[in-house]
C-alpha cells in the first residue's frame, strides 16, 4: 500500500511539473507562426517582396524614433518626480516640464500616424482595406509582459506600450 502511494505521488508530481513546463514553453525565438518576428505584422495578404522590404525599413526607422521619444518621456517623468517630492520641490518647473511631456507625447502620436500613412501608401487598395481594418483591433488579453508581445500596432496611437 505504501509503495502504491509513493508511485502515485511521484507520477502526480511529474505530471504537475510537465504540465507547468509545457504551459510556459512559448516560442523562444519570439517568432509568430508565420516565421516573422512578433510585432512585425507582415500578415497583410499578398505582400510582395518589395513591399515587405520597404515596410521593414520604415519600421526600423520608426522604432528608432519611438525609442528616442520614450527615452525623453522617461527622462521628463523622472525630473517631474524629483521636482514634486522631497525637500527641493519646484512646482512651477514641474508644471513646465509637464507641458513639455505633453508636447513630446503629442509628437510621438503624430510620428505614429505618419508612419502608418507611409506604410499604407505602399499597399494596394485591397491591402489597405485589410490594413485599415486591423487598426486598433488588438486584443490585450494574454499579452502580459512577454518580450516582443507588443502586437501589430504599425505605430497606431492606440497600440503599443501604455505610458
């Protein structure tokens, strides 16, 4: 009887660990099922090689721009936090920096809109319809904090990282 209980507990433990390991496996390369890296969203139907290469180039430039904007936003937030807490507070300077933060965020959104329009110009009418139908249609369910899980935003002001 004791040996049956040990075997049962051992099997149960192995099952729990194997189920847990399978649930966390994911895709280690961060690629989608189509083989493209997550977030590239090359799932627009009938893209030619030329369109794909141009979109990738535009996306790279846009990602560099977004990184610069995000760095500036983070820097401004830290400065505002420093100016609104502790002993050396300066509310008027914090307000000025808040205005600057709003301007940077507005420019970031405009950049995203321009990027989306640049991509749209590369597409045929049918592809544009598909592209337009995908804007803002991203499920937030199950996204978590996984690397590369930003989804298909193509610079949509509603997509991407929440700040």
